[in-house]
């Protein structure tokens, strides 16, 4: 956070130079290998896929509800107005 705050200083003279940024302790820490990064992203994707599978609906929506290229509007008394074609590109 210290490094980011320094780099985002309003006055340019108060911002660290590239050499100071490279020497900052945060950039001197351990670096993950390419294999470690791939494994971490694979684990995260598996977690997202599992969560997505749990949130999927158990039923399919009624296909008549979704009509491509038309707008359905109901009137104040609950009746449906005539269908209005929509230009779809």
C-alpha cells in the first residue's frame, strides 16, 4: 500500500523514481513460479465451476417466454398489446 500511495502522489516531485520503485521491499519479496501460478488459477477455476454448478436452476424456462426480436407489453387491465417487431442487427 505504501508503494502504491507513493506512486499516486499528486505532485510529481513526491513520486518515487523507477530506481526507488525497483528497490522497494514489496518488489524484493518472493516471486511465484509459472507452475505455481498455473496451479493457483486452476484451483480458483475449479472453485468457480463448482459454485456455478450449485447455482444453476433445476428447471428450464418456458421457451414461449423468450421470443427473439419481439417486445411484449401488457396494458393496465392485464391484456397484452399487439406484438411490436424489433429491428435486431
